[in-house]
C-alpha cells in the first residue's frame, strides 16, 4: 500500500501551456490557503 504522506508532482507537460499555467497557479494558491488554514487551526488550539 502506498504511503499517503508521500507527495507526487503532477506532470503539467501533458497539458497545453495555457491550461498548465492556469492549473499551476491554482495549485499554488490552494497550497497557500491550506498553509494559512493549518496556521489558524494551530492558533485556535493555542488559545483554547
């Protein structure tokens, strides 16, 4: 069974350049939001 914590990168080369750029930008924005969410959850825990 594969380790669920191992990240694999998406191969954007199979997409047209415009779509690849758009999806890469969206993935980057999502990663920032997830990081902010984790930081906020930790802060909530600290305040409890």
